[in-house]
């Protein structure tokens, strides 16, 4: 269904448009995001995102401290997926300083990254439903599952949300006894939760009516605008960095990349559900092949675990990226041979995925703008870094 | 593709544009050539259609704008381009007409480093507010000392009838000395 | 201590005696505070990471509804409690103060997390406000980065204790001529004007940062840019020397 743009015939009737401001304090803006919306009746004529209300100078702070000290700050970028953010930063510095990662650490990293993907997608769908008006009930379900995974994170790293678990060349410490069994248990029970979730949602008439054909993103625009992650794949573009860069040990696992057909809000919702199923596949394989012994951090980096202020990568630059649940999370680090990076930059997927928000929203109603924003899946910590 | 091969290929296809290899990246010597290079990359059979990251960087003598590109159709990459501009005339042509993803990232680089992207449809500050002075990520930026009231603060407080102690007024008169080498 | 005395003027022994016979005796203050503390409506207002823990607190596992505070209102006009959950940036601070001013009396503030208290890990940021208590009065400070949901529940219980200690006669918002609206700071060229509201907050005499760095702000001192044009010092692109390079370039 093609949406007719009410804008064209507007001048015939009246030129009265209404400019409203959504946010920064608004229950559906996922934090402190602000949109300046121009409305004709209830139809959106123009939409300008305004951000910076959570600009915490991540880059400036990181350039003033040692490499390892920035690791906890990456947790706070996208506060749903601290492990994925750690992963991206660790990969970049490993590329910069040419560090190898031992086998066992790679397995731990992949397991953590995929668990994070489950946490993120489940919460995003909960919030998307929240934006649809199903106030808080789906979130209750979503957070129930999230808590189970957060318990695992807490056992492993000591913190629920801000794990700060990865180190250059490995991870901070070994898995405590019994955690693997807990993870296996969670992975085993997760599909039944997904089925429960889907039984409630996927064929729900209201959800379909509100989400289908809303906010359609064409693949050409998506590529040109640098959209990544589930949003890009919902538009039908087969681009998953786990497959393309083959970073870490993703080559060993057998998983598929779910693709959408239309690129509307419903596809974005459903691609996430399917991605969770694929993540579970990766988790199962990783748990099966998990090496029982081995180092958790490379020998080269062991002295720097405690003495991290002396870690000086050679002069040079590196850009590395991971498939974070929101999209491509890239880090660009320039080293000048001192313990502090000369330049530290984050390529935040949430920020760049917002580029096309206006294109998606024009012609829709205000209520649709809210769910389109919900389906873009932003986290303000990352948008504003 | 190795960066040396890539350089020779570009020099062959785009005569008249000077490139220089900097580590694993290509420096476009003249910033105004950048759109031509980007247009070629996107529309030739290289099909570099995805601009991943745009960022600024401050090297004291000059500012740099760095571009990381990939191809989503051919699944190739990474290609890094960079341009260097003077600190006092930081003008770089914008890549928004070619790659839409540069829109917010160029605004961010403008906000943080003051690099002016010519041809950008809406070059405003992205994170800081309008009226903010200076570019906070430049190495010579000195931030305010937020524990110390200054004359304009006192003026504002007086206007809003907030009582201020004499001691504080006295303190505001003495100028702040900020040591540049105070960092650890 | 005023807090304990004001709770009740009826003898506790007598009260429990009468209670056994099915007679409830209470004071107006007690009844009033009981009502207020059992239905604190927080504002649905998340700033950053801590907001997610705030949502987790509201969800089934921690269940803030047990304390009567589950009704998150999106409008400041309907809420009693503002949980400042996350980093307050200089760009956001005027809005936070404005929201506080819009809340109806009696109103309370909990700062959740290190950032809202004093800037937390982001204290060096150009755009980071070093604590919202520079502009509005805060009732409960809740440290942590982020505080666990249990900590938020504890903070809420502390607030309930504070409410229990208040009386109708002496509370601020029933007094005449009281100013409970605070001026909203403005955006300036380098930060907010004013930097703090001296009526509410004043810089501390002893300042760790000043002692350590000589000033409360941190400035990078690098004066030499890296020269990327020069070829890499270690023969990096050649794969062979990996085995012969145990002398790590990172060694100090």
C-alpha cells in the first residue's frame, strides 16, 4: 500500500500547520530524545530530531585516560548491551596493537555477545509494544527474561548492567563454576518464552494493523544512509558483519541471517524475533564446543591486567566494527605511542540509524512516528555519546 | 585489495587527483577533490556504496576528516580516505549528496572540531546548543571551571534576586588561572 | 530529634491497648503522612543508564508497587517524586529544573546514581553537570553506577521515613511566602549561567580535584601529534616477525 502524501494538496485547503515538540521529557522517546514535528492535522509534514541532551563527552573523556580505563565507559554507551560494546572496543585495540585472543576467551566473548543480543531484542520488542499502547505488560514479560540473563552477567562479571568484562586479548576472569549450566538452562528455556511472546504478539490483529506498511524503508535509501543492523536486514539487504568480517570465531557457527521483505515496522519487529532464534542456535553450538581448558587472556596482555596504565600500543590507527544488536558499532582509535589514545571515536549505530527518521515519518500520523522511533531502536547513551 | 593496488587503480582512473598513502589509508591531497573520489567509488564497478564512519581529528598543525567506506553489494572494505585542512580554514566539501549517512556525522564533526562541510544541507551543531562557543574536542579547548562563579553569573543571579554572599562576590573578581599541564 | 517526635503524640502503649479492643487511634499528621508515603507517584523520567534500572525496579521481579510507588506519571503535574535517573547534562539541566518547578507540592527528589549526584564517571565532560543539587534541592542521594533495583527500593523507603517525619504545621509548602520554584539556568557560551545556584549549593572548601590537579578541571597535556605519515616503527604489515617480536612495543 502506498501512502498518499497529504502535503501536496495542503495549500488548497489551508496553510495552517502546527508545530509541536516531543521530548526531551516524554514517555515514548526512550530517554531524552527530542523531535520537532510540524503537523498538518495529525499528519507529519516535517520532523527534525534534536539530540545532545545526553551528550556526556565520551570521546573527550576517553582521550584523557588510559586504554583500559575507557572500557567501563563503553558499557555506558549503549547501556542495554554493555558486552557488545566492550567487544567492539577490545577488537579495535587488538587490531591496533596486534594482539591475539586465546580460543577459550573467544568462546566466552561470543556467548556473552549473543546473550546480549537476546537481552536487547527482547527489551526492544517490549518497548515497541509500549509505544503501541500496550502499556507495560509486554515489558513485564521482556524484563522477566532479561533478569535471568542479567543474573548470568552478574555471576560472571560482578555487575548486572555495566559488566566491564572484556579486556584486550581476552576477558577479565574465567567463568565461575556452574555458570555454563545456568546458561545452558536459559538457552534451553528461551524458545518457549519466544513462542509465548509470539503467540501473544505476532498474529495479533492490532499489532499487525499498526505496524504493517508503516515506516517503509527502501533498501537503496537504507544503504545510502548507512543504516545497519536489524533495520537494514528488515529492508531485505543481506549484510551482517558477523558473516562478512568473520571477526572472532563466528565463522565456526552455522546460522542464518533473517531478512525482511518490505522494511516496515512489522518486518523490523519480526526480524528481531528471528534473530533471537538464530542467536540461540549460535549459543547452543558455542556451548557444545566450549573448550574446557585454556587461557582466558593472551600472554602478551597478562602483565597489563593490573598494570594497565603502562599499556602503550604502537603509533598507528585502527578501525574495527562488530555487529552490535543495534547495528554496526565501530571504534576508530589513533595511538600516538603514549598510554592515552590520541583520537578515540565511536561510530554509534543508533545515531546513524536516526538519519532517515524524517523520511520514514513524513506522511504518517503522530502516533505512527512514535512506533517508527520505537522500531528504529535507539538508546540515547549511544546516540549522544 | 591492498592499499597500494587501490592507490594505483585510483590514480589510473582519476588522473589529476593526487593521493598519498598514509598507513592503511589514502590521503586525498586536495580536499576539493574528495567528492569526485567518492562519486567514483560509489558509481564505478567497485560499488563502494556504504560510508560507515565520518569523523574529525585534531593533529595540532592541521585538522583531519577521516572516512571509512565499505561495499554492501560486493562485501568488500575497508577503505579509509582522509583529507587534511588548515586549522584556520577548515573547509571540506560535504559528502551528503553522495552518501546520506554523512549527514549526522558531519554535523558531529563540525560540532566537535569545527570542520566546515561545504554543501551540507543543514550544518548546525548536533550535540551542543546553539550559542556554544568553541569546539570542545580540539586539543586546545579549555573548559570552564564549574566551581567558580564569574561576573556574568553574578549578574544573572542579581537579576533573579538570588542572594549571593559577599565572599562569593569577592571570589568572582579574581581571575581564574587554568594550568594547561594539569592533567595526569 | 524532630523526626521521631513528630510521628505521633499518642502514647504508643495506649495505642496498642486500644488496638487490641478494635479501636484505632491516630493523629491527623500520622494519617496524612501514611496516605502520602504509601502512594508516592514518581515521574516517568529517565535520563540515562539508571533509567533502565528504574524500569527494572518497576517490573515484576523487584516490584516497586509493594511500596505504593508503581504509578509512573508522564506529566510532572501529577507526580510527587522526581527520580533523576542518569547523567544530567548541561543541555538537559534547564529542562530538569523546569520540570521540578512544574511539579505540584509536596514534591521530592531522589538522585539516582553517581552521575546525578556529582557527575560520576563523566565528571570531566564539557557538557556534564556536576550534580543536579546545584539547582534543585534533593531529598535522597542514591549512590551507585547504576544503583541496583534494591538500592532504589531502599532509597524510596528512606524517603518514606522522611515523609513520616514531616508535620502539617511545619512543612515548607504550607508556610506563607515560601519560594519553592527555582530559577532556570540559561545556556551560555561555555556552559550554563549561573554555574550553580548559591542559595542551594556552594562549592566545598576542601576539593580533592583541586588538591590533585591544581584545579577542578582536567585538561589533556599532549603537545605533540603522532606522525602517521612515517612508516610504522615495528615491521607491522610483514607477518613473519610475529614470532621474533617478543620485545613487545608496549613495554614501558
